[in-house]
């Protein structure tokens, strides 16, 4: 036996591991650009010349090389990839039905039939619903087998896919207030626009008109007998409003056209369907027009205007218009939204608006939802988001009211709620309002909250502990129902520990902690971390830091079941609420955009350093993660502090800011330039050149391993990702243990659950592999 062992040792000593795969090298075709007195060279600009057939053939070859390289690098992790994919796919709810939404006599919902890729929009009469409630385990709910007799299929999106080349992606969907028609827009993949169709819900057939291309917005009028819709120009700017009388053979009437290319149009109906509001906005102005829904051809009347771009939403309630806006007051910028009102029958030459509520910097109104007898408010107090309501009409006297003095009724919520989102809530005359409650340690809960009684029901929420989804229908189902706190003060009570089990809160298993991290200029940045309680004392923990910081949008800190695979393996999941994002006022957003974009990047770096310096994450095991504009944030942070990160995932990232803003191939909006800067403005241009990830890659420096995922169906073209990858490889220090990978998809991953879990599994596999290498 000894000679055999000795031979084995010798053989093992002479064994040579296969060399790591070599990354592809993209051809260089340098081209010089000059603007604002600055000249620069771009060796990979050819990748973005989508109209150059030769360049695109070269691009196809290069993309194939990238695909093969990524496969080779990840080939030794196939077992882990399959395991993670199985874990993530198995956590997906098997029942894809949406909870029925009551509107008038009907319950509307979507459900997916077995082996079908797309859902079916259905409805059933609420009066017949209770006879078909099943109480069989596992989920109590509507019995679709015996209930087919009362179910009406409105739109089968599997059939819509046949109309649109095997692909079904819906952007807009509006049922008429008389419940007779459905107006909806479907994405035409071949032509890259959304097409409007109107379906008769009684017959199931499509109406002959309108069937219009490039529709961005719509609103019903004349109690559902007429439709107003907005179309875009070739640059995707919404610029025309049309009126269409359903069933008429007359041509649709043009109500408004904006010839100014800086002005965009948006329309919506008030919740009571009495008016259609028209918003026109540009970088230098905002206007709101009112259209009488009973007589849309009577003209547009200006009811509000200001000389800056502002968020303006108008609702109507008992003869008054209510305006929810963040427009300046008295020429002074404001940090938060406020509420105004004005009589509809205002006969003065200049419309007078009066403030509804006294400003309270410690109790901020984030959103409002009107119904006939109640006003629901999403408020933020001491950075804690809450949901409350008050009866209507409000007790007006002299001057604005103090919100804290009103008879506010609060909904008791779990401790770590990060976001409250209003549901569709079409029924103006219903006291039941739907909200989605989100938390980093709780699956999203869809809640119906009765503003009249204070009772609330969780009608849909995934139960991660039992790997199933509870979907509850009707009053006879075994719903989770509780009384809310009935407080006249602004001190709402959090849900008790016992209530956490009702909410499917996972705090018993996963901890959620909040920190205030000082940034480079002393500003404190909110940082949220989540980790498994079982692994709290684990040494050398790996971590992933999410960031976004753009458009004043909330950072998505909701529980995501795919992250459970990392949490259960001892990872820390962190979220940096950097400036430029939402949730902390208008100034917070303004301090992270245009010439102040560097604040967002430095905030993110400060949070990364905090995690390492406080031993929350091991110094060589931190990964960055950014989606879209968040990809710009993370890539810019890597340029400035490459040693902070061991790895990063950039999903459909915005990386080539200079060229995209100067020479847009895909249309950009005013909001894009307001966010990232106008190249024609010298200060903005210099800032763009300073933060643009593609233009600031460090030479001869070791970069972290990076997985860049992109899609041919994205507003940031695939060439942005390809150019960045090629340039990083060209300039930085090559280390096969820190590969730069480009992963491409041909579909909209967001619309396919299987692709979602597959892509998430690939990201997790990549991160784990890089931390262990």
C-alpha cells in the first residue's frame, strides 16, 4: 500500500490546474470629442453606433465572446448556482393571484393559470362571492373550480402575447367608471412603443377605436363613454391630448398640443371622476389645467401655475379642489409637500388657494388619499413612516388647521416599516382603503384598512416561515383582522410583539438595525442593516451595500426573499439612504443631484467605511450593489475608493454619463437632465465629467470583481455596460481572482419570475465565489 500512496502524492504534486480563462479584448477605435472647451478621447464609442451595421456586427461578435468568458469564469460554481436557484425559486409564491379589489358591485383581480406564462384579468360580482369561498387548507380563498360560473375573464394576456409577437407587457390599464370598457396599453417590442386598445367588457371584443400608437397616459370621461389619452412624439415626449368618443366613427379630437420640446404633458382623472387634470411641466414651469369630465370638449381651464418644476396633484371633494404640491411658497423653496384648497366655482380673475394644514416640520405629510368621507394620510415623524386617517369634511374655521389637533386614527404597524404604498383605491365611495406595508424584515403585506371602523385585514402576504402565500378573499375567510389604535394624538402605538406573528414579521430570526453615519461634510446618512440572529457573532462576515440616490426616489429596502439565501449564509445586507434619494425631503434630493451628485457618492463611501470600521462587515468582504442610477453611484464609488470593495453587482447601470447626456441615443426626459445635469451648463458639465463612471476609471489600480448585468430592453443601452467593462479591463490591474463580467439578457427580466430567480441566483453565486476566492 505504501508505494501506491507515494505514487498518488507524486501524481498530485505534478498536477497543474487549468489556467484561468482570459477576458476578451474589445477593438479600440479612438474618436475625439470636444464640448465646452474640453476635449477627450473615447476608444469604444463605436459600440454605441447602433445605425452602423458594421459596428453592430462587431458588437455581436464581442457580446458572444463576453458570454463565453462569463460562462467559463462561473463554470466551477454550477453546483452552487443550481442550489441557489432552487432555493430562490422555491420561495416564490405558488399562487400568483392578486387579491380582489372591490370597485362598485365588482371584484377585480388577476390570476395565472397552470403552465401559462401570463395572467388573466378577471372580475366577479361581489354579491355572489361569499358562496364560493373555500376554507380548505392550505390557503383559504376563492374556490376557482366551483366559482367559474360567476367569473368573467376580461383580458387573457397569453392571447395578447400572440397579438404582440409572443410578448405581453402592459403599462397602463384603466376600467371605465361604468364598468363597461377597459383601456390598456401593450408594449410593441418590434416598434418600441406602447399601443392603446379599448375592450368592451360585456362582449369581450376590441373596440374599433381608439387603437393608437405611442400612448403614455389616459383618463376616462363622460362616465366611461369617452376616453382622453396622451401620445408621444418620436423622442417619446408626451405632447398631445386626444378625445375619443367610444362607439363613434368620428375622428378623435385633438384637445391640446405642446410644440415646446421642453414641455411634457400628463393627465389623470380625479378620484370621483368629475374632472380630468392636465399637468404640463418643463424645467422652468408647472401648470395644471382642469377639464370637466362631463363635457371634455368645453375646454381647458388653468387652475394652478408656478415658475419652477413642481409636483402637483389635484383632487376634488364636495365642491373644492385640493392641491397636494411641493411648489415654492411666497417665492421660497419648501422641503416637503403641503395641501391647499380652492372652491371649484372660483369666479375671481386670479384663483385663490388657501392652506389646509399648518406646516409642522416634525410631522411631514408624504402622501394623501381622498375618499367621500375620509382622508388617509401617509406621514413621517422622526424618520418613522405612519398611516393615519381623519374624517371629512375637515372642521374649517379661520385659517389652516393643526394636523395634531385633529381626530387622527392611526394604524398600528410593526417596528421596522420602511415604506407604505397606496393601492389602486378606485372606489371613491368606499371607506375601505388598500395599502402595501413594507419592511426590511417582513414580506410585503397588502392591507385593507376600513377608515370607518378602524379595522384592518391582511389580505395577501407571503409567509416565509411556511413557504406559502396566504391569500384571503371575502368576509367569510379566516382573515387576519385587528382593531387599529384610535388616538387623537400623534403618538401612534407600534404593533405589540404578539402582533408580529399576525404580520408575518421575521424580526425573531433577522435583526434590523438603524445607524446615522456621518458623511464627509458632517451630514448624517441613514444606514439600515439586516442580518440573521443565528450568525450575529460570526467573524469575518461578508456584506452587501445597496444604494440608489437619484430622482428623489425611495431606496428599495423591502424584504426580498432572494436575499434570504445570503442572510442564512451569514451575510449582512445593508442599505445606504444617500442624498439624492427620497424619504427625507426635497432638500435631501436636491443635495444629491446635478452639481451636488458628488454628495451621493461620498455618502455611499462613508457608509461603506462605517460598515468596515465598526466590524459589521470584514474589511475584505464588502460588495456594492446598484440598479440603474444606483449603478452609477456604486461604479463612481469604486472609482474613488476601489480598495473598499471586494466585489460589486451593477444591474442595467447608467455608466457613460458624459456621452449619454450629450448625445442621447435613447430619448431622455427633463427629469433626467434635472437629476444628472445639463451639459450646456458649464458647472453641470464639469460635474458630469467629474462623476461619470466611464470617464474616471483609475489606471494601474486593482479594482474589485464586478458583475454587470444589462439587457437589450433597457433605457440605458447595453453599450454603456460593454464600454465600461472594456475600459476597466484595459486600464486597471488584471487579477483573474477579480474578474469583470458582463451578463446580457434579451428579455425584460422583471416580467418573468423564472428569469428573476435565475438572475438573482447568478448574482449571489458570483458574490459568494468572489468572497471565498
